[in-house]
C-alpha cells in the first residue's frame, strides 16, 4: 500500500507498508552498513521493532508516559506533506521493542509523510484477517512484574487476569502469563515469563534465540476461522499439529458450538469457552528460521478471554516442535 | 442449531473500570518488523497471508 526507499529520497532504509482490513504491517530493511537496524537484526533476527499505537494526541501521549517513568525513544515530531501532517513520538517497552504513538487525524495520504503509494500488478486475495486481537510479549526470568507494572502505571492498562505456573504447565515445562488491557479493550498485551519446569520452556527458547525479551506472537482476528485457516494452509502457512485425541472430549468442555467438529478437527482448530461465549484459535509454527515469532488466528464468539483451556494442548504442541529442534 | 453468539468487536466504550484512560489509546496503528530483506518478506506476507 505504501513504500519508502531510494525512490522517495530515503537513503538508509527501505520500508513496505502492507494492509489487510484494519491490520497494517511495515517491513523495514537497512540499506547501509552503519544503520542501527543491522544491529537489531544481528541480535534478534527478523522481529517486531515497533508496536505503533493510534492516539488523538501524540505529544500528550509522550508527555504523560514519560512523566510516569517511560524511557523516551523519540521526542514528538511533526511531519507534513501535501496530504496533511502526522505527529509521532515514541517510548521503550520490553527488550528493544518500542511503542510509537501516531496522531494522524489530519492526514489523508497513503501512510505517512515520507511514503508514497505503492501499486503492484500482483495482489493475491485477502485471507479474511480483520484486525489485531492481541500481541504477546515474552520477558525474561523475574521481569514479569516490571512489565505488568509498566503497562499499568505508565500506559494506564488494567490487569485482566493472571495465570501462574500451576495454571500453565505440562509434564515438562511451565510459564506465567498476565493479561494487560486498555479500558476500551482495543489493546490487549499479554506478558509471558518463564517458570521452573523439568525442561526448557518455549519462553526460554524464545529468549535464547531472540537474545532477550520481544514480541512472541501477533494474534489476528477473523470472522471465519475455517475459511481463513484453509486459505492460509493452501498458501503454505504451517500450523502447529493438534493430536486428534484433543477432540475426544472437547464438546464436553465447551458445550454447543456453531461449527462442525469434524471440520475443526481436520484443521486442528482449538476451542475454549468462558462466561460470555466461546473462541476458536490456532497457532502457526514460527514464521522465521529462529524459533521466535509466530501468529495466532482467533475467532471470538462472545468470549473475551484467551483460551486458558487450550494452554496445555498448545504448549504440548510447541514442546513437540522443541523436541525436533533439540531445544526442549 | 446456532448458539446465536456474535463475533466480538470493541468500541471506544470503557469496559475495564480499573484502567486509567489518561492517554487515550485508540488501537494499533501499525506493527513494524525489522527484516533482512523487506522485498522478499513483503512477497511472503502478500502471497501467503493475503496482505
């Protein structure tokens, strides 16, 4: 949808902006050996650098968060072109990840100043992805409270629910998870940290290969998980394997659902229920060579939780992958 | 045979009473990945994911 690079007068990097419904991805690569982006890739491999947040006032967002203790990444800057102006500012979060506040009410252009519209003759059809449901961060040993406190105190989030190692453990590994959410529910950032287990947990594996804390997965919402997952599989996206035995007692756990269980089983889609409804979810294998970032596909039918009933099945599926990698 | 449950969408209405909306935050604007080869990554996200 938009592009910045040599042709737009940007010398040190190239960025492509891709969009599907409300989801915008920016892919950025360094163009010069002295760009700090090289250092990020050397340390972490490919990964999420920026979780940009849409705000009415980027200057105020920066002032309020830095006043509350956030470390500044970028002071407010106003950029304009013939389409209007955008104000951006930024703060650091876990690891080398940053939040950039974007104020774009007065901007009508393709993405933001510095970018031009990018048209291509090659436009494969969308796969039904609607918006980012949540983004999960993995943090290191003993860092959980620091970042839960950061999202509560600095960003004004509330803690929705907390799972400890007793909730999220298999026979071999364990982890902790706390779910932070804004007042309007638009942003949900669960934080994971490792916990003691017999073997190395997926969180430790991530931290080792990413060289620190970072975004573990991006959960994208669809209104039809079967169609979305079939389309993604047909196009080569690899999903975690769910053993058929998972489906033996799933209806006893979740009760009546609209979907045909045989179809869910065929695609390995997991189901969980909470007080308000149920949800369908499935995770991909890592989308990079390092076992770091992956995607989750989620369809919420009333449920606002995160599939606690599936944690064990999901983590056992990940352990099988770890076993193959020799990193369990 | 339908459960009658709707897909969840979020408005700007406050649903978490503990949260402090001093900013406020309206949603995710974009997610930026640093990658080794943006041209090829873009092709992957277009082809496989339909962006």
